């Protein structure tokens, strides 16, 4: 069998599988109201096991086909002789046909199939499913609120194994914690329970309800340092509530982990001096690309506000996202005279469309992140970034085998490339940095 025949055969299989699943999923569900009701838990005799097994079978066949096609593309790259030289199609065109018209649609179909929420069967006759997901019919809502499991299977920077996107529905999953959070005496002091609130937020119960109690502050609170000192000085530890941290002072944080951003001597040189890592860009070089145009922006990461402090020296106002992950990041940013934005990775950003001159991200989203979750985040960044605004991806790192997947995610918006660099991080991982400009759209 020739290579071209194999491609045609693969296309036939792909179309057949797609048609089969379309008939099975769309025709079977959407045109049979009784079965639809059954899927949403009205009846007890619907064969969920059979449906799940059928979907798995289709997925496995599609995955096998994709593997074969990708192997063909790799073999074509390595081939020294163009087997198609005598035909009317070049090897480059043949390779493009495989990648764009077969492999990419096949991959998208697999992702779409795997995102379909089927009830999980536990034991005979019982169904377990996250509350309210099956309340929604629109697939994009269901995809959005489905928890996104970390790609590497480990906990992420937030210390949790998955991300729960927020539309408030997840509060149903955390009824006990939410009731504890809202159990207080009106007008009295709130409990020192910010960590409970953060737990609710990280698990998708966000935005939280307002409370009618008084937020606590440190009993030893002193006025902050003046701005000419506060930018590059560790704040007075007496202004922090330490009771919910393992470390009870800044000295402990420096001893335990100097990379958290509390060692100001190291913070002062970031983005201003050349680094040994070739993916590091300097602020002066970035601002020089858009001289006078960068005025406001967002730093999306975990830290103590050093990027915002350095940009303030260039008369650029930066808002820093912050979560208190084992250290008082939010308070530290504020005490340095900068603006913290207390939001999670799963939250739609509270900015209007086309308003930011710059979005910078470092140290938060890396190779652990689910691709569909990243897609929702990047589209939200694109929404708030103005035409001509800059997206600065700073030291993103991932496994070498995942580089192509992440490159596609960042390049899909067709931003103009100003800077682009990849370098080794370890034997199996690479660093990636880019400076991209949002195009004019209307």
C-alpha cells in the first residue's frame, strides 16, 4: 500500500469515526428527549457503562490513527529520498496535508471527545458526578467548569491537583466550608480565617459572598515606610498576621526559601542586568520597543511585586496578582507601596476589554497546566490587552516533549513576534520566553 493510499485510508477511518460518533452523540441524545432526560439522571435504567465504553473505543481508535499518522510525518522528515518526486505533489505539500488536514483536526476531535462529561459509575446502579455540571446543556459552559487536572499529575503552585474555573457553582461542593466562612456575629470582628477563604477560592467557590464583620489587622501594626524606602525594603514584620503560616517572620522565610522574592538584594537586579539564562529579557529593551506607549499593565504570577517596583521606576503602573501561598505575598506587595490583586488562576480578570498596555507572566503557569485551561486564560488576556499591547511570556518552562503543544497555544492569536527564545532548563525541560504584540482587530 502506498503512503498516499494510507493517508486516504486514514481519512476514511477518521471521517467514519467522526460520523459514527456524531450520530451516536448528537442523534442519540439531542433527538431523543427521553434519553436526554435519562442522561441527566431522571431514569435509572440508562446504560452509562455501555456509553462510556463506546466513547472509549472511539477515542482509542482515533488515538491509534493519530499515532500512525504522526509516525509517517516523522519518517518523512528523516527520509533522504523524496518518494513522491515523480508525482504531482511535493513531499512538503504531502507533509502539510498530513499535519493540517488530518493530524490537527484529529487531535482537536480527541480533545473535544475527552472533555465530554460522562457520569462516573461507582458500583452497580449508582452514579457519582460533580453537582450542577450536568445542569448546563451548552458544551462550552460544561468544558469551562469541568475541573482541569494538572498535566504532570502532581500538585501545582497553588498546592492543589486541579484547577476549578469559577462561575460560583463550586460552592455547592464546599457547603460545609462556606457555611463555616459565613458563620459570624454581625458587626463583630471576623475570625482570622483568610486561609479558609483562600481555600474556597482555589476550589472554585468564587466570588465569595460579602461579609458583615470587621476584618482583623495585626495588633502591632505600624505605619508603612515612605515610598522612597518601601520599594526595596522588606516591610516591618509587625504589620503581618503570621498565625496561619509556618514561618512567623520574614527572617524565617529567607532561611527556608530565598527564591520566594523576599531577599531584596537579589530582587534589585532582576530584569536590569544580563542573566546567564538566554531567555531573560531586560526591561529597558522591552520598553524601548514601544517607547512611551507602555503606561499600565498586569503582572500575572506569584511574587512580592518586584516587577511592578522596577516598572514604577520607569513611570509604568503595574498591578500584581497575588495569592498568599505559604507566605504573605499580598501584604508584602501592598506594604512596598504597590497594588496587589487578590485573584486566583481560575478567575476572569476584572478589567474591561482592550485596556492593558502590557501583560507579564512568570513563575505561575508552567508545564503542569491543562491545555484547555490555558486556552481560556490566554483568551482572557487577549480580551484585556489593547491593540498594539505587549504580552511578555517570561521563563515559561515545560517538558521538551510538550513544547510544540504550548507553542501552538501561544501562537494561535497571530501576535507579532518581537522577541522569542528557548533554552535548556534541565535534561528533560526547556525554558521559553517571548515578547508578542497584539494585532489591530476591529
